[in-house]
C-alpha cells in the first residue's frame, strides 16, 4: 500500500513541475486566467453551407419533408430558381418557411445544396 501512495504522490509532483505556472498547459494559468484559446474553440466568421442548412432547414430535412438536396437538384437545378424558391416557397404552393438570410448566406446555401462552386452561383 505504501508504494502505491508514494508513486501517486510522485506522479502529482512530476505533473505539477511539468505544467509549470499553467493549470492547463499553455491555455490557462493556475489563477484561472485564459492565456490562449485553442483553435478548435475559436469562433469563425466564415459561413459554411452545411451549418446554414442545419440551422435553417435541418429540423425538417431529412425526415418527413424528404431529402432537400435531391429535391433541390430535381426540381430547381438552376441556382437562381432555387434561391427564388427558398425566398418564397408559398409562391410554389409549399408549406415551408422562407429563408430570410442575407444574399451572401443564400449564395452559400444554394451552392451547398446544388453541390456547385460558389463562383457559379448567382442569387439575384
């Protein structure tokens, strides 16, 4: 029992020496001051089609409303037509909430749904 207690105590001492003044090495000090934020936790200003789709359409698609990607490619293969549809689905007799994002986000969403390069997409 004594060797176990001694080895655990030595592990704690060695770990504390290795960390130095950090509680989390190179991230947070022992006084709970944030030194640097890991890149995985940094907020990005870059919009991604996948996140726009998930936030606005993901609650219904896929599911009872069907596969939005297949439906978009089948019914609205033209990017401008798809953007028009997403802005006002009621005009096409569809009970779906309209997408009310900015034009740049719409462009990214349409490119993601039709699997097109973003430079080939015009929304207005």
